[in-house]
C-alpha cells in the first residue's frame, strides 16, 4: 500500500504550517494507496473532527491538539488515530490493520498513536490525558 504525495504534503501542512486542524485519510483500493479524504480548518474543534469520521468504516486520521500547560505555555501535540469501528466490514479492518504501520512511518512528527474501535476510546479526555 503506497502513500500518495498529496497525503504526505497535507500532513506536512498540518505539522509545519498549521493550516489544518485534522486530516482524515482513507485507503483507496483502486489506486492501492492512502489518500486524503477530508481536512478540517484551524478553527474546527475535536467534535467537528469526530463527526467527520464514518461510523461503519475504517479510517486513519491525524489531529493537531492545542493546549496550555500548567505553567501557561501554549503547546501542540499531533495524534495519529487508527479508527476501526467494530461495525466496519472485516475486509476493511484487515486492510487498514495491515497497512497501518507503513503509513504511520511516513508521518514524521506524530507524538501519540491511538487505536480506536468505538468513540469512547478516542474521547477528548483520552487525548487530553495523553498530551499532558
């Protein structure tokens, strides 16, 4: 499974230029590569992000989480989320599971990785706890 230049460049835009709050990727079986499905602007929040994920299909996503530390420093952590809901087709789960590590390695600069099979496993509280 390859990773298209557009997918890599979109991740770099999120990481370096902060033009995206999140990027959702999907596996395009026809092209045999991971492609960008949707991006969220800097003003979008975590609820916008989770609402953009399908309830019954797998996706990869990166989310740029901004927060303020206890000593009042503005920080940002990038989360890689492997979304694999239990209701998604078995074929999709297998496809995403087998291509995840290769894709994840292409995203240099991710701080944390989360594997989620239902929304509670990637709740904002989980993100917040990991980042602090």
